[in-house]
C-alpha cells in the first residue's frame, strides 16, 4: 500500500450487506474542479449525510479515506438500493480528486489494484454509466485500469467488442398513494428503514406513503426527527464548506433555514 489509509470517518448514509454481490468499481469525482472542492469537504459531506449520499472511498494523491466498508452498499450511483441495481447494489464507489494529477491517478490505481486483489478482476465504470450525470468528468478510466494492472504485474485488458445499446424498457405504471399504502400494510414493502429506501428507489415519497398508512390504520403520526445533524451542518457552514448565498441555499436544500438559524445562534 503506497498511500495513507484513513478509517476514522463513517458515512451517515449506507445500506448494510451485499445480497447482490460485488461485480464492478465505479469512479466518481468530488465536483467540478472550478468549484474548488477539497478532500476534507468531500469527506464531511458524507459524514454529515447532508446530501443523503455516500461513497466507499474518497481518494487523492497519497491519501484514501474509507467511509463505507465495501461489504456494505454506499448511496453513490443514483440507481436505487435493494433493486439489484448495477451501481449502488453491486459496485464499489471511489470519489476522486477532480484535478487529476499524476499522483491522483497513481493512488487511485493502487486502490483499484488492492480492491481487485480482494474482490477479483472488477471492471471500472464511470458514475454516468448508472444514472444521468456528468460525473466523473474527464477522468480516464482506461489509464486507471492500465496503471492498476501494471501494479499487479498484469497485462492491459483486451478491449471487449461494443455491445448494442439495450432497448429502453417502458417505465412501470405508477400506483396511486392509497394503493401503495395498502401494499405497505400488507407487508409487501418490508419494514423500515429498508421500506423507505425501496419506496424512494421506486419513485414514491416514503413520508407521504407512511402518513397515508397511519391515516388508514388510525394512528397518530409521531413527531418526525431531523434527518441530519443541524449542529454539524452549521459548523460546516461556518468553516466555509457550503459556500455563500445562493450556492449555500442550493447545497443545503430543505435544511437551509434551520441550519442558517443555528449558524446565527452560534455566531451570536
């Protein structure tokens, strides 16, 4: 291992276990380099759960942080969980420094080589392979693959013939709220927290479904708890991790007002 391996961080959002196995590695980047993202900022985003996302690793030249054990599933690829998805359910995700220095490539390639030594000859995919995104920008996955194989004394993989594009499948018909609520009551969606993940992956509002279930069963909804640690987000804002003005509002989303109030309290 030729990099510092950090294990003191834990992502807030992930799904335990690997019922679908592991069959690939997905390459991401932290963000557009023009936005000046940092290693610590990327780690903090996953630790606080601010964006309800995560990755197994955050990597740059000489340094790798493991935030989700590869034997669990990170919320990184935007293609659902517990649905047999190729990204979240079956892949290991690496968030990479978007500046793409030679040192970045060397460290990421070593991490890939180390993962392949444990999990087999996993192919590399860009994040955009699984969902509609520009991530990971201009990262050269062929270069990463060549470097990783060289580190293990392997020859470059032969290029596979291109497969014809699959015909898009028609989207399944969406059921109305009452129909989904009745299925939840019948046990067809399992129990929380997995139930909420499955509902979101299928395109439903898990909170709205639960509220309708409570109405049907005559239950009084319990007061909801904040989904994230407002104090942690406020401290991150004070450090400058979320920028200013409209950028901060966009990145904090529905948490903006609560976080901004807490920032004002902390700063007096």
